[in-house]
């Protein structure tokens, strides 16, 4: 392995250092995940530095605080054969490499705080949702996140799960609202998810019965706001940022065109596989994790061309049948937060830093564009995969052109 990333003289030095097998196994693991040669060299250097700073020996365990202390010494001038102070980014990279290596070997001494979010209760709750309820992975992630956040709040408040009351749940919801970064719909959903977790906890006798029935999610009016999508000009400007030849540009162009052309959700794009593309019949099959249904769209020439270019020139070929992957190691299928960060980063580069700027803003923009073209609401709802017509009706509130026509009517002196 070391001969692949170093010149022969340096490779011999790295092979002769202690813990040869432990270091090589991890580097092979990183290579198989798509790490570049440069990244592997830096990781190998960080392994030797960590061994020296912590006096690592076989089966010796270390905790994250010890790794951070070692990183503080390593970042100082002369601490890593350099005469200058390491940057915060470089130091963070050292810590990440060290923690990942120790965790890979099973030598990382995880603290109670580190394991708090992966407790037995939440793990059992997740298994029940998947095995007994058959919920989609997207729904499971949302409900598990709410349970994690609630248990973390209980830990900080020093309240055992077995001693909670309805007042404690209300306080947790109030604390979430007090952060000031959540809308009323988000707070309502959080309270509903807590009620589901508490009801499961009651069935498992982890807490007193009757608490879930007393949880009343805050009310909200689903029509109190309007979709805040991007206007068509900003959408086209966003797409123009992907006209480069970088791997990320080729991937992001195909992803953005799927959002813009079909109004897909982030989870639907992440779930696409090579088998979903029927080139002969020019269709694309999209599985919706929210409704567990598959929808078929015609594959347009522009979207198909962008996908073909990505597959031929940028897509990794040995990591699975998923369509879209990360561009940096570890190479793995993209997930919704990656796509959201991609859209926000490109919008920020255009100077668009207000309003909704995630992937769902593109879905709203696609719906609004169809409405502006005169498409019936039923057609738009079917196109977006809405089961309830009321989900589509909200876009009628922002059809400004139609509202202006109403305002311009001659009321024959009645006004």
C-alpha cells in the first residue's frame, strides 16, 4: 500500500514504523472509499504523528479529548516539521483523520456524551418504525431526529426519561421554538413526532402512561404563508453556474436539471439508480419515499444529455448502482443535505442570500412556472406527485398575473 502513495525510499520508512498492519488496513479502507493519493499521503503522515504524540501501542485506547490535546501540540511550530502554526482547517483535518482511524481500529474510547444520541431507546424506536410500521427511510430519519433532540434536551435538563411529564414535553417544545430559527409548521411537526415517541415509550414502560394523550401540538394554518420559490430568472442563473468542466459542475448540472424540469424532491433525486433510466423508451422512473409510489416521467433531451455527460465523464463506476455520488472521498451516494448545501452554496455565489434557498425552492419554482404557463391545477398536482389537491391549491395564491386580471375587471360603476 505504501508503495502506491510514496516513493520507494519513503515507503520503506513508513513500512518500518510501528503498527504497520493497523496503519495499512486503514489506508486501504480509505483508498477503497475513493480517497486520492494526496489525501492518503496526508493521512499516513497524520498516523505517524498521532502515534508519536499519544505513544500509541497495540490495543491502546484513546478518547477524543486526548486526540484534541495531541492536535494542539501538533499544530504548533516545529510540531509537525514546519516553522509555522497550522491553520484551523488543517488541525481539524488532523483530528478527523485521527478519530476515524482509532474508531476504525476499535481503539476510540467513546464518552457517554458521544453515545447519547445513539441510545438503546432510540435504536429500538427506529427498529420498530422500520420493521413493524414499514415507514420510509425519510420519515424514520425525521422521527428519530426528534427523539434524539428530545433525549438530548432531557440530558441537559437532568430529567430521566422515566420521570417526564407533559410539562416537560411542553418545555422541550418551547425551548425549540425559543431558538428562533423554526417556523410554526416545524414546531407543530416536532411536537407531533415527540408525541409518537412518547406513545412508543409508554408501550415499552419507559415512562408513565397517559403523557402522549396530553401533548397538544401548536396550531398553525397551512395556508398562512405562500411558497417562496425562486423566480425563473434566478433559476436560469443558478443553472448557468454549472457550465464548467469540473466534476462537481457536471454532476450538479444533471441534479439541478432534474429539480428544475420535474420539480422533484431531494429524496427522490437521491434515490435514483441507473436502472431507473430507460433510454430506449426515453422515460425516467422516480420513487417517492414520502408516498412509497413510483412515478414515470418522459426523459427530455436536455435532461438526458446532462445525465449522460455526468455518467460518462464524472460518475464513479465501482461504488454501486446509485446514480449520483459525492465528488470527494469518502465516495458514497448523495443524501438530501448534500443537495441542499449544493443549491445554497451556488445561490450564495450569485448573491441570492434571502428567502428559501434549498432544493424545495426549486420545486416551488417548477410548480409556479407550470402555473404561469396556464397548466390546470390537476395536471400540476399529478406532475408533482401530490395525492391531495389542497397541496397544489396553495400555488394559486401566487398567480399574480391572474390576480391582476381580476383587479383590472370593469366593475361597471359598482366600485
